[in-house]
C-alpha cells in the first residue's frame, strides 16, 4: 500500500489556469535551490530579486505545467503572492513570513 508523503495544493493563476503544486523531484530541486540561494545576494535590488524568483518558478513549472516554463509567459499569469506559494510548494519549505516579504517588496517599489 502506497503512502503519500506530500500534500498537493491547487493554485489558480491570473488567467484562470489551475495547477497542482507539490515539492519538486530532486532533478528539478537542485537547479531550483541553486537559483533560489542567489536571491539573498541581490536582496537589496527588487528587479534582480524578482527576476531570480521568476526563474525559480520557471524551473518548478517544468514539473507542474511544462507549457508555462517560460519567463515571459509566467510574467503574464502570475502575481507576487502566487510566486511565493509556488516557491513554498516547490521547495517543500515554508517561508517564514511571506506576507512580511511581500510588504517589504511593495514598500520599496
């Protein structure tokens, strides 16, 4: 009997597309985490931070919805709160306080 060790979550993108998100398989998690680690290096630059976050989501989309695994397509269907939800689900790690991070980004724009 199989046991599920992860929870899948359904998200709705801005265009109404539904995707099921869950932790990434290891082959995608490695490049995802390499990219995500770089966010701390550019935390003081909103544009660079956002670029890296979208690139992380692009990697995750290779598992979730391959036809959306393109930065330009993603920028048309994502908002920042959804980006954070995808990153949390993909990494399998809860962000400490995504709302505080969101507020910081919005305050600096």
